[in-house]
């Protein structure tokens, strides 16, 4: 919460929506930056330490899925949408073949258990996006 949003009336705060976009080279060497950004933003929403760690691992796993098919020399883009009690994360990259990650893999199962809601889609120019949504204090969280 910024100084500006802290001074807003309560009715305005409930509709507050922040979006943060991080763009970095599509290479595993840069994923630590994304994990750190994920943890910082989740902490801002008062996620528990366990939920923050789950999100860090989930973002890392989503990126690993996408980097395996990324066009060399392109950027990985991660958009974080912060709401009052949830974080929506969309990780995307331009891919060689535009194939969605398989939902029948162990990696997808891990991703789903860590992040809650998980989906994937293919957009223009074979850009593949993995979307994660984690709610603070969701059922099943310790």
C-alpha cells in the first residue's frame, strides 16, 4: 500500500488493483530476479511465509516449462495483478512451436498444488502464457 492509497476512503481501497510487469531475458540465469519480485509482491499482500514460498516455487516452475520452448534471444514477461486477497500471475514467452504445456505431467501437478488455479493459453505469434492465481489463506493452505 502506498501513501496515496492509505489516505483513500475504505470504499475506494476495496476496488484497488495494482499491476506490475517484469520483462527479462528468457534465460534461467535471470529467474532469481523474478522469484524475488514474486516474494516481495506476495509479502505486500500479507501472504504467509509458506504461501510466499509456494508462489516463488510455482513461478519458477512455470518459467521452467516456458523456457524449454522459448525462441532464443526473446524476453520472458511476467505480469502480476494484485488484488485485496489474491495475486494473479501471467508468465509468457514467444515460443518455437506454440504448444501448451502438458497438463498430464508431474510439473503441472506440482504447479497446481502450489498455486491454486492454473491455466495456460496460446496467443498471437505462438506466445504461450501460463496463468497462476493464488488466494491468501485459501483452503488447503497450512
